[in-house]
C-alpha cells in the first residue's frame, strides 16, 4: 500500500487516541493530522494535533491545505448531554461541515463511525440484523437518532460525489482498558439495576478489535456499511452473575420514571436519559459476517472475553 496521509476528527478521544497510536506503527501511514476541542494526552511522533472545532468554517481551507488521502470521522458526543441543540450542532452540523470540507479538498476516501444503536432496539427486531436492515433508532435516544441522520448525510454525499470510497462502521457496545461509557459506569454501582423480564442478548467489541477493523476497512478501500460485533452474546444477567454483585429488578416503566427523574435533576451519576433503557430491554444484535467474509477480518476477542477483561480491570473479579 502506498504511503497515505490521514486526517482524523475527534483524535483526542479514547478511540481517536488508540487509532493514532496504532497508526504511529504503520509504514503505509505517511502522516496523521487530527483535530479536537481538547488537547491529546499523548505526544505522538507522527500524528500532529490542531485545536479546532468540527464546525469551524476554516476546516475546509485547512483540509484543502493538508490534502489527506483518507478522512476518518470520529468526532461525536458519545455521552448524552442535556443541551440537545449543542448535541445536534456537534453530531449533525459538524458532520455536514466536514463533508463540505471533504468535497472542497476532493478527499478520495472517507470512513465514518456510526453505531449499531442506529438500528433501534425493538421486541420484533430480527436476530441478527444485517447491514441492509433499515435504520430505525429509538427517537428518544438522541445518540442513536443522530447516527441515522449522520448516515443519511453520507448517502447524500455519495450521490453528489460517487467517486468517493465511503465506509461506515456500526459497532456494538465497545469495551476495553481505555473505555468509560454507560455500561462501564454501571459496573461501579454497589447494586446493579436490571430490567425485569427483559434480558435481551448483547454484544461487546474490544477496543483493539474496533481499531483493527477500521484499519482493515481502510486498507481494503471497502465501500458501504459494516457491522462490527463478535458472534457470541451475553445478557445483563450473565454479566451480573459473573460479577457476583447484588441487583435490583425493576419493571421497564418504573426504571424509565426513575432514570428520567435522575436525568432531569442532573444527578452526576445519571449519564443517560430514559430512552437508552430500550437498549437494555430489547434486542439489537448485529450480523458481522460481511467484514469477516469479504475482508477476512477475525475478531480476536469474544463478547464474553471483552466483559471478563473489563471486570478484571475494575477489580470486580480476580
């Protein structure tokens, strides 16, 4: 593979940081430029940081100046915030601004991070969901709803720029040593809340496999969407039993009222609104056979192994 210049949005986040660290090791990566609204925690040899907002009008001119061969779009509000307008500005308008910049710079290859949550969590979901299944995110879970809009923006971009190699990844829940999200936070609770009579299967991808998948797709110049999740599944009850923690079982309606109250009171531990609870109550399992059969990708960690690693990191199990 010829030497490539790579540009990353959200490069200071935990996924962006891990991606930059991996790209430091690759001979085919000539240079890495990345932007974020916060400074990186690492000093990279190859990757160069620029403090810039994804909505900055200067992004187009800067992208035209550095002329990247590959753009990787990771900038996104990963944890729900109360300011919905700000979420929309970063997630949706930021993506629009980036794609505008890509068009001006004539970027030949783009990879965009979406999410398996964009399929939505519903009782009648087929198991598993393939890439051609319509995106139908639960509208009250803003994170997933914005991912659908993001993907639509990408499809609109392809209609205007069909020569572009545009890839979209839809990972399941990501875990690993550098990950701090809703579920990892729940494991810190003394008593784990679970939804009564709702124990759908769940998938967990290790952060290392996520980075490997991104690099595999980029190197293959693979177009289209790719589900990213190991084949095996776990339920919340499986995790609770492995963690050997006490739990409280609540009806979904009661759980939504409680979470909604905590969210509206802006309790620090309340990191998500009630809409996210659907993803604990109903299935959204994805089929990742496409990346495995078409690109020869193999997951190094199963869902079970990924959870075991997280529990050990948190010293919940020996």
